[in-house]
C-alpha cells in the first residue's frame, strides 16, 4: 500500500551564524538511531537556515521612513520591523487593516516580506535566506556525502493563503527533486486526458513535514519518506507563478 512517513528530528541545538547545518542534522540523525534511506526528503525550517547564514537584522540599527512610521503608528506595529519588510520587498501588494503583503526580491508573495520576530532574541528579526535554492543545494550535497545516497532537500517557511484560513508550510528552496509533477497529457482512471493538472510536490512535502516540526519543541527539521520522485535538479523558483499567468496581480 502507498505510505508516506514523516519523522521529526529532535536535539538540534540553537543555531548561530556560521553553523554547519548539514553536520548538525547528520549528528541528530545518528543520535536518534535513525536510518536514512534513498529518496528521503529533508525539510528544513527557513529560520535555522537564516540564522546559520547570518540573515538577521538588529532593530536598533534601523531608522524607519515616514511611511513606515505613519503606518506602524496607525496599526500599533513596530516601525523598524515595517521598514525592514519594506527593504526586503520589490513590490507592496497590499497594506490594509494592519496587514502588510509584499513581493520579496525572490518573487515570493507573503506577509511582511518574510521578516520574522519569532524564535529570535529581542531586538532582532530574521530575514529569508538570500538564495534558498543555493542553501538547499549546499545542504543536499553534504547530506548525500554523509549518507551515501540520493536525497532531497526543501527549505520551508510558513505562509498564509488567499481564500483559505490558516497557515501552511511551503517550499522556498528545493534541491534534488523537481518541485512540480506535471500530469498534463496523462489520463485519469476513466481514460479522460488531464489538461491542467500539475502537483506542487515540494509544497505538499513541506506542508506534511510541518505536522511534526513543532516550533515550541525545537523540531526544525523533518524527514519525509515514501514520496516517489526521480532524483534530479530542482528549484523553488519553479513554484512562483509568472506575472503573465497571475490573474490577481
């Protein structure tokens, strides 16, 4: 029977700039007595990648602009955090009712440009990694050497969703697997051709992993096992909808 298993990795310490995440993850795997199997997908929380790469801003160093100050005061926000979000954005999508939605320099559309005050010491915020795909690729190469098999790596973050309540994990960076399964041209169980079906495999794996990646319990990494995929190059950028097909831009 088809089966997918999700395993949370415990025991990963607080991450500091310069830490080797792949080595820490491998050490956690061995400490827990787990066996890594071919095609296992490691889903890694963006926050620890950002910390390891030094993507952190000291708020005392930020001088808010008049726009950030006016909007923050109106909605009881920290103007410095708003200004950092502005700096990480190439386009403001919406500013309304205290919610700031922007398009980041990567092309992600999300709240506050991914700038986050949680799970970081007071007076600091974390930014998204500068190149999540490069981060995933670097970690993948090291993990594949550690465990001598083909693997996948996804750098994930929690995003809101239009039209739906609640947050879900999505893939920012991808390495070792194609992030989308294109079923167009195949036939369904009744023999009808599939014309538009593309499955966001990397997002689905990231979302499944979040079920065991408890932020309060320091489980920033999970192994997703049992998803069939063909090893090969992949990129989180493939999941970003092109402007010409974005009906809501």
